[in-house]
C-alpha cells in the first residue's frame, strides 16, 4: 500500500471496510504549536495533493491520516474565462464558524467515492477559523464554488462523505447492480 494511495469507500466494485472505517472517523486536531510529527503530516498531505492534478481538494483522511489537515486549489472559480493563477492553500484544524447565503445545489464527485456524483446542497458563503501551514491563526471567508470545495473538505474531517448528503446519487449504468446494492 503506497502512502499516496487515495482511500476509498469502495474499489473495483468491492467495499473497502478498513478504508471506510477511517474515512468515517472524526479526524484529530494537530497539536499547537506543531510538533515534528504534525509538520510531517502536513508535508505528507501537501505532497499527496500536489501529485494529483485531478483533485480540487484533498483531506488527510483520504490518504489514511485521521488528522484535521486539508489542501485545496484557490482561484476565482466563479469568473469564467479569467485565467487566474492556480494557487493552493492548506488549512489545519479548520472549523466553519459561519454559513451564509442562499443554499445552492450542485453535483459533486469525490476521489474517495469513485464513479459516482451526488447532488449536494451547500452554503454559498462560509467563514472558517484555522491555522495555516506555519501554525499561524487565520480567519478566512470563502464564497461561491470555493466555499463548496472547502465545505466538502471539512466534511471529510467530520467523517462525512458526499454519499451522506440527501441528494440524488448518479452512477454509470454498467455499475447499477453494485451501486443499487450499496445505496439500497
Ligand atoms: Zn472528497
């Protein structure tokens, strides 16, 4: 098992009980100030995130680390046609302190729930309290699609996945038998 494998609820039409157990756990806070192990965990998550160009975000439980660390791309997603700089951000011990705006429904996928997408309702504006990768306290406000990404990643820290939301689940026809069985 490689360190950078993405942990999933199922793989090749088989449930992955051990991985699912960790993905469903509430992740632990990192100690403040960060000790050597915490710094290493942050570095591991960042490396795993940067290796995947298909991920808008990645949470530590998705690489088998039950710690409150998330990384995600930051750009002005809502301005179509504007080629913003493709930068990214890391948040440690992140918690949402405020949710505002008219909730919005959108289809979401997740590397830990392969082959499906789920209609997820989320707030369009959030405020988040966290630490940056150097351990400095930060307060952030995210809106629009970026607010969605951050809520998705923080969900992972609570052991909550897209399939735990109420919305309709979509999957390819050829996998109907498998998914009908697990979502019944
Ligand atoms: Zn996810």
